[in-house]
C-alpha cells in the first residue's frame, strides 16, 4: 500500500482493525524510500509526471 507519509500508517491500521473486528495486526513493515527503476516517472508528491522511462538495451 502506498502512503504519502509514514504518519498515516497507524491511521490505516486503526481503520483496518475497526473494519474487521476480532482481527489483529501481528507485524507492520515500512519501506522509507523506494527507488523506482522503470516505468512512469513520479513527482515528489507521488503523482505521475506523464514521462515514461524506457529501459535501454545493455550490451552483453
């Protein structure tokens, strides 16, 4: 799940637990920065720039 900020993690977890009574979250993991290597370029706010990166051929 993509979130604009880490501050939203607890809110999302709380909403999940409220929606599914009796369940519990055993473990939570957070990736702080994800480097996107191929595909649609993203702005700092995670919206698409409209630019697409096409991988170049690597000589063998």
